[in-house]
């Protein structure tokens, strides 16, 4: 899939595109798809530093298509999750991709958590999302093994997909329409309209940064996102290897809505398997998956600096979060947290920890708060997706249309020259 569509004498020196996208995750792929849909004749390319698409968050996430009831009504996530759930399920059906409409139960462990369920129900109503009250008897009919206090919430539209399968399908689709892919090609800087990479320069009419874990660094190179930095969190799941039948649906606890993490929960995968997780362990460099793999000293010191500040100030109760998350490296403790929501499960039935993922979580350096909604900054020459965290996979199709709208607005407002400062989009 490597190559260019035009090969004039000039193109031998610089590969030229109307739109150049950095990042081959679900966001980069769906933006390429949306741009090609709007501008069929446009020359579009995706550069990706890995050997294929979906090598990081997009291929390592839970695969859950969320319904959209966790988020406040004024957030971008609320709208895009609701619409994205429907759009992604339709995409999977259209292309014959695996889809497990297994639903989700959100359960309470005691009286104190009922208020959290009430707030989720209010958010669902404001967001136009179907979320149903069920009592203990009705909960048992959905999943006989679930344990809840008095009542629970049921989301019938929550589903599971294979995230890698989805990304590969979109790659194949857009490549067949003329989008070029350049793998093992890493962003290295820019000079005006020329994007520099380890594989040579690319000329582009418009540059789109969807670089995930490195989106902030790329944005800073263009003068955007200066108030933010990425703080990585490691998410690990543990597979229940004994069988696929002990849990029938996704089972989630009442979350702490002051932070973006949903707590240890049961996930039914697209093939019906059961896993628990994820963790939200503070990582020490951006691709801190295992051991010293891809260790970078400069990243280590920068991230450690901000994590130390968070620990010292205890912003958003980071101190307690860090301690509790580190305990989850202990398998018995991790399993114990999940058993609170289940009547009976064999603790010895769990297998190994699954492949970890890294959440590229944006931190506001001034307030020391985690940014919970999507953040875009850009002008008439470039757009930077700074915070595309969970549930970005669910949101990706309508979010891509939103990004394309923002690009059109920027270009229409200043068609002749780029502005000197970016304007943050509503968060």
C-alpha cells in the first residue's frame, strides 16, 4: 500500500498530498475515510511510524462500543458516543465484521452507590441514551451471576467488536479508494507546508495530527497545545480462561465521575470470552508496555516530573489513585476487586494478563487536572487532535466528521495564510 498516486519529476523529490494525516489509529483512519467521502478527488495519505495500523491504543482497547451515558450533556463525548455506537454497529453489519450485542449492567455494591446510579440515569436521559432501571430480580434474568444492591442500570445498546478487525477493514476500504499509506514513517518536524519524516519529505495542503501518544509533541512543534502534556496510563486486562459462560454481559461498577477511569469491570469480548480490567497504572514513558521496551530517558524525566507534582499536590486524588492502581499488579488483589459484582466465580479460573495498552491522557499543566473531553486545536494549515481518549473508538465515525467540519471552518476563515495562534474547540 506504499506509494503515491502521481509521479511527476517534482514528486520524486517531495511526495505531495492535499491532506496528510499522521497516525494510523482509528481516528486517523476514520478522518481519512471522511475526507475521501467529502473530496473524492483529493490526494490523501497516512503516515504511521509502526509497520501497520492499530498498533497502539486502537488495537489494544477493550473492543466495547459504549452507549454514551457516562458523560455530561455539554460534552463532545456525550453526542459522539451515542451517535458513534449506532454508526459503528451499522459499519460492522455492512462490512460483515464480528459484533456482539451483549449489553451492559452497571451495579451498586451498597446504599452509598445508588446516588451514582441516579446520576448516570440523569445523564442518559439528557443525552438521549437508552438506559433502563432493573431491580435485583430483573438483573438476574439478564445475567444470573450478577450481584447488585437493590437495583442496577441496563444498557441494551452496549456491544463489543474486534478493534483490529475494524481498523483493518477501514484501511482496506480507504486504500481501495486511493488513500496512500506509508508505514515505518515517523513524523520528524516541518518546514512550512513540508512535513519531514525519516523516509523523506511530504508536501501537503493540510496536515492532520492524530498521533495519539505523541499528539502533544507534534502539536507543540506547530505552536499548538502548549498548555497540555500527555500523561500515559497503562491498562491491563486479565482473561477468565475457565469458560465463556460464567458471565453473560458486560458488568461495570459505579464509577468515580471525577476522573475518566471506569474501574475494574467484566468485559464480554466479541467472541464471548470474559476478561476483567483494566488497570489505570501511571506509566513512566509513553510506550511503557513491558520492561524497558522503547524506554526514552527524556520522556521518563518529563513524565516523572508531572507525576511527582500530581502526587505532591494530590490533584484529583492522584496519590490514592496511584497507590490503588499499583496494587493491581498483584493478581489476587486484581481478581478480588472484580468478585464484588459477581455471586460466584472461580478465582483460579483466570489465566494470564493480556497485552497491555497505554491511554494517552491529556493533562492541563496549569490546573494539574486530567482533561476529560476531546480537544482540538488548529488553523487553516493544520489540525491537532490532542485528546482522543476512551471512548474514542466508539466515537470515531461521527468524530471524524466533526474534525472535517472544523477543518473546513478554519480554511474558510483564513484561506490565504495560517493564523499565528490556534483556537481551542469547545471542550
